C-alpha cells in the first residue's frame, strides 16, 4: 500500500511539472506579455485607456504577425492588429516597446513591440495618413529592466 501511495504522489509531481513546462513554452510560442500604460495609448484603429493589457500573438501558425490585445486577465479582446516584422540592433532580456510622442495632447502611439530575448519584433501598421504623421513624431523606446520599464533612449540603448 505504501508503494501505491508513493507511485501516486510521484505521478502527480511529474504531471504537475509537465503542466508548468507546457505553460512556460506556451508563453514563448504566443509571446504573451503584460504591459501597463500610465496614460492612454493609440494602437491602429483604437485608443487604449491607461491600464494593464495582455499582448499575444494570435493562434494562427501560418502568421506570426497578428497581435491580439486583451484586458489584464485575458478575458476580453480589445483589438486584433496586423503587424510587420521589424529588427532591432540588439536584443534585451526585457520587453521593449517604442512609442511615438504625438502633438496637441494626442495619446502616444505604439510603434513597435519586442518580446524579451528576441531581435525580431512587431511593427504596428497604421493608415497612410497616421503613418506620415508618426514619421514626424519623436520616438521613445522603453525596455523592461528589473520589472520596470525605463526609457532606453536616455542612455543611448534605443532599439
């Protein structure tokens, strides 16, 4: 009887470890990232109010260029956005985003998002008119370091 209890406990431990291993890889596969904005942020076709959001790649294996934005707990989809791949000079261990600072009190626009440890990220596609405006706006890149987003442009890191 002791042997069967021990086998059962070992089985639960193995199953538990496999579940956590699969969950860890699932985040890497869909690049699930939690981002918190202290001010409203523009994404193509939408203004996100200040708050926390989950960014993830859509479940389509044929395209790694569709980003979905959910509420903080992942239960409500706010936007599904087409992106294009973009490269950066060096990878970082943290999430990296670039925002275009808009004039006249308009919310900053999210331009790029990079998952930690990658050199290829996602550039958001805006309408031609907005794209032209964003090309003239100052940009700031923020990189996650020790759990906080810091302005990497201040120390020359950039994207």
